[in-house]
């Protein structure tokens, strides 16, 4: 369409020129005493156009001639910039390929090219970022080569090229350099230095997933369990881990925090600092209750911590893992001496609701023994010993049956029970 319009315009110009010059009888007379020159108007127009074109072409040629030195200079600068960028790309490529010596040499070469351009008075676009990136590549390669002094030197140079109050890109570069430096400190097993570098980050950058991952490892290395647990919770909210992995990490840190308690008051503070979802974890509740019992805590409080796990096992037997259920039974068994009537009623109700559950039979039988209900205890433990899958509980049931038989003077039954207890292990 555009070509057709141009063709029409060309035809229009040709027609106008033909109409103007075809029957043009005008003349132009030049007087130069004693001479007189008569020229047609068409000739004058052609001479003017030709003169304009000639003068314009001469001026363009002169400008191009005068521009040659500047073009040559720009070409040399462009070649140096290309060489600098090529060296930077080589440095990054060698670093990814594990050739750290070559990577550092290429990064230093890129810095040399940039310094040469700066000395010549040529400014490179994004020069500060390029210098900072080259220094970081050299520092990364030095870290891989275990050259700590060179690494720190390049790191400081990179931080100088990325001021904290610079442009947005420079701030991002500085934050990235600080995070990477924290990771290097973590690789050196220097948790305090890693946490110090992370503390220097702005608040927004410190809450990024990468920074939180580094902080989690650093706090665990520094044995700062409470901070590590808080960081793990943030990572779980950011979905940095899969749900199962996040739960496992939080559970492990919570158990470590529980183990760090040295008295009942400290343990209760730790327990109350946990989130409700964490206190409902069976393994945490059972471990905390066992720890409280080991520290001589109140048995009522121990059983209160175990109550949610007990209700889950009774209401939804398949919802609680077998090893958790066994730990719960052992934890309750250890406190049967001071078991209150409410818990005895719970155990009895649970056994009656699930008469085929060998674990509940065992627990009810041990509770009856503590209450000196010998006949019922013998009946329940005999039934449980034939169905229990756990060797420890089965051996404990047979030992208790042996003791009951000895108490009533039935030595033969007692000997058989002791034998089965020994074989159950």
C-alpha cells in the first residue's frame, strides 16, 4: 500500500513538472555590463537544484571526513567494551564449570579492561554493577580455592561498588553480595559471622527465602535453637519446604528445645512457647511429657500434655502411628502409681470401646494391677500377651503375669511366664 502511494505521488510530481516546464516561456536576464545573458526559467531552476545538490553532497563528504577520527575512537572503545563483557562471560562460564583459577583470571581481566576504559575517560553503562559482579565472581572462585584473604578483598571491593544508598540495582547487588558472604561464612563453620552478615541486611531482604535458609543453618550451627525454630516456622509459611519436610524440621528443633530444658519451670515455658499445632504433634507431646516426668514434674501436668494424643488414639486408632501409640502407652504406664480416677475411667472406657486393641488391654491390665485387682489384671494381661506385636510390651506383660503367679504361690505358672518373657525379647 505504501509503495502504491509513493508511485502515485511520483506520477503527480512528474505531471506537475511537465505542466510547469512544457509551455514555460519565461526567461531570466542577467546584466553584467557590458554583457547581457538571457537564460530560460527552466534552465535557471535546473542550475539552482544542481547547485544545491552539489553543495549538500560536498558538505556531507566534509562532515564524514571530519567524523572519521571520532568513529575510530568509538570503534576502539566498543572493542574494549566487548572484550570486557567477553571476559566477564568467560569468568562466569568457568566458575559454573568448576575451573575456578581460570574464572578468577577472567574476572580480573574484565576488571582490567574496565579500569583501562575509565582511565581513558570512557564511561561504561552500568559500570559499577559490572565491577561489583566481576569482584563477586572473583571472590566466589577464591572461596572455592580456599583463599580467604583474596575472597575478602574482592568482597570489600564489591561492596564499595554497590553502596547501600545507591540505585535500586546497586542495592540489590549489595544485598546479594552480603547473602553470598553469609553463605561463605557458613561454609567456614563460622555461624557468628554468618549471622552478623545477615543482620546487616535490610528488613525486607532478611525475610527472603534465601536469607532465611542461611539463617536456619547458621542458628542451628550456633545452637540457637529458639531462633532456628522461629526461622523454620517462617520458611514453612513461605512454603520453602514441602509440608512433610517442614513438619520434620520444626519437630526436630522443638524436640531439641525441649531437651535443652533443665528444670520443670523452663520446660513449661518452652512448651507454652510452641504453637498449638506443634503441641498437638504426638511425638512432641509424648517427648515433652516424658521429659517433664524425668525432671520430676507434676504427674497431672504430664497426663494433661498426653491427653490430646490419647484422645486421638482412642477416637481414631488408625490416625496415630504404631510407634507413637507404643510410646504413649509406655509414658502412661510409667505414671500408673499416681493415676487419678479420671484417667482410670478413661482407660477403662477406651478398653471397653476397643476390646480387641491389645495395647489398651495391656494398659488396662497394668492399671488393674496397680489397683490390686489381681484377677482382672491377670485376665487382661493374658489376653494382651497373646496379641501384642511389640516385643517390649509383650515381655513386660509376661513378667507381670509371672509376678502375679508367684504372689499366689503358683510356681509352675510363674516359671512358664518367666520363660515366655525371656523368649519375647
